[in-house]
């Protein structure tokens, strides 16, 4: 996020001291990956992020991502071999943890602290509505769906239970971090996509709220960035 | 951009028929490359794009990109061999053609029609203020600057003249499309980055308003997407 030094160097136009305008630009920089490494929203934008997450804009942004994804999915000629695949991340992509974050702060996920573990075990996270509609569309179209998450194997049962109660079903495989798979998400996830490729799957689409879900080699044919101004996972 | 079919499938939340909300989400989808291939703004968002381009938000978004770029540039230890490089696109990255587009429409660039050629020859495009500040910062820091554009060699003189009058100077090389270099921008530009790499340059940063400026192999260490909701170049 912009530091004091860069803010001194770049002359901001008048009006940019308006928090809403600035935080809109900050959020764009996060969504385009221009911001690079960040942790959670800067203090100046923390109430902006709250408003965004609870307002219509988050819904609208998510809906347009789902529509873009469907428009691409429609162009794929699904073959009968079952190899036409789509990869989804889970947290903040299929399901929303905002109820937890609003009580315990976004840092609790990064730190994987007790409160976040407890929340995951409670399996209460609801679906992100646009993602559920996209997921069901892809299932009907015949895509083979892989779920690829940074959650550990120890949370498999809770994750399955949460996904089912949120309305998701019919995925081909849920891939979690096994013991010793401690690479950063961007490395771990690219490695898993490579394994799927070796098995013969063609990954057409990949949906994730983190750039570390999407970047790295091999990438999907098309990647879809789901909005998340709450936290960053490297 | 979302088609009628995907809009039927995805249930939009109430309020999303608000053009401003919808077009904000559409612009985000363009800036994150979720939108994939598009030409110019959909009719519903054409006046929104006009307002954006002429308003404070475009300035603010551009400033934050420049600040992100500076924050990254500061982390680079510049060596004395002159090989620490930064690549800039030109149109809508260093200079703005909006005065032309407002008279002749965004399609005139894509079509490279007579009015756009005439505009380029007139060399009147002003600097985008945040980019000029970033450029000068990088120059002072000692980066070797390459300008990489889809403009043809025949426009070299006009381009140099325009850049100088807009306030840019001191680049190492201006790379335009030579005869027969007719690949799509994403291929042409990645090829030129590969050549720079073979010459020993290390491309730390790459600034462009199009994803075709930034994607493709080899990529820069960090890529910076400058906003442009006006047109798309594949």
C-alpha cells in the first residue's frame, strides 16, 4: 500500500484527501495486484472496507465476476472425457467468513489463530451468492470441479460439512494442504494445478479471491479475480 | 462484458439496475482482466466512462498506481551496470489521447483510422500527470527506461516529439513495431521483453494500461496496471 514516502513524491489532486475516493483507488490497486504485498486494509480504509463488504457494491462486483465467468464458460466445448475442469478456491471465493472477521478481525485468518480455527470447525460460513450460482451453472454444463484451498487436511470434515450446508455439492475433488505442504499459496496451488494437468485435466477456468490463487505456472486458460479487500494471502 | 444470457442466469441484487453501481463493477472487471476480450465500453456505461475519464477518480486511481510503483521501485538495489530496467507503454500509460477520443470515439485507435493517425502525427497528447512523476522518479533513481509501444516505426518521429513536449526525456530506447511485426500486442511485447532479457537487462517493473502490455512470458518482476476503461487491445 502507498507509503508516506511515495505519498510525498506523488502530488495528489485536490479532492484526494476524501477518504472514500482514496479508498476506492486503494481497493482498485488491491484488486489489480498493483498493491503487491499487503496484510489488511490500512487504518484509513478500515471503515470503508466494512461498508463495502456489507453493501451492494460487493454483491454487484461479485455478480459481474460470475457473469464474466459464465460468458467464458459458454464458449467451452465440453467433451465427454470429463477432463474439462474448473478450479475454485474456498474462503471468500465460495463461502464468506465476514461474520467471523467482523467479530475477530481479518488478522485472525492470516495468523490461523484459535478463533479462526474454531470458526472453521463450526462450519457456519454462508455461500457467496454469485459464486453459488456460477458453481451450479458450471456443474450443469458438465465441468469437472476441483476445490483447491490453503486449509489443512485436518479441516477436511468441517470444510465438507460447511460447503454442503452452504449449498455446494458434486465437486470431483477437494484438495487441502497435506502434512509438509507448507509452500506459500501461490507455489502450493500452482503445483496442484500442474498435477491436475498431468492427470489429463484441462483447467479452463480458475476462480479465486487472491492473486496467489490465480498466478503461477501453469495458470488456467482464464483466471477470475473475486473481490476481497479484507486480507491478502501471499 | 456480461452478455444477456449470463445476466439472465445470475440474479442481480436489488439496486444493481443503478447504472453507476453496475458500471463501477464493469470497470473493475475490465481492470482485473476478468472481462476478457472487449472492445469499447458497453453503451450502458459510455457516459459513465466519460465522467470517469474527466473526473477526479481517474486521477486518484492513476496516482495510487504510481505510488505503488514507487514503493516497489524503492526496494530495488540499483547496480552500476545500467541493467536495472523499467518498461513503459505509451498511449494511455505515459500520455493521454482522451482529447482525441472525445472527438472521434475510442474505436478510432483500434481501427488505426485516419483521424487517429492524424492525431498521433500532431503530437499533442499531454502527459498523464501521475505517470510523469513516476517516470521522473525512476529516472532519478537510475533505472534504465524502455518505451515499448504498438505504434509503428513510421510514427517514431511524431512519438518522440510528443513525448518530449509532454515532458518525458532520457529513455534508453523507444521500441515500436517494425515492418512485419504484426503479432498481437501481448505476443509482440513479450518478445521484446525477452530480447531485453537476452541483452542482460533485468526488467523490474512494467507499466501499462492494457493487460497485453503486462502478461505473456517473460513478465517483469512486478507489473502495474494503469487504468483504462476506454478501449481494449488484445
